[in-house]
């Protein structure tokens, strides 16, 4: 089976370019937020109970579930409804 790849050049006008840059910025922020949320959850569970520092450790409740793809996807849908942009 042969897979073809097509590349198209676009020449957006100035307003279109501004809109596309806003979309990319929004996507970047959402992605970075999701990655940070997962890293914070993992870092909050890394240290031993007898060796944790109260000043420098992440404080996330122990019963907080791991923010997997589906939980973050649901939270994104709810955020879109509450903050239309």
C-alpha cells in the first residue's frame, strides 16, 4: 500500500494570520496546561512518606485521580462552556 503526502501552501491575509496565531497560542496554552497538570500529579506522589518536606512538596489531595486523557477532555468541554472565547 502506498501512502501519499500532500503539502499545501497557504497565503493568509493579515486578519487571517492574526486569527491563526491566536488559535496556535490557545492550543499551546491548553497543551502546556494539560502536561503541567499531569506532571504535578506525578510529582505529588514521588517522595516517601517519611521523607517529604512540607515546604517544597506538591500538596495535592491523596484521593485525586490521575488526570488522564479522558478526564482532561471532559474538563476541557466544561471549560469551553463556562468561558466561551
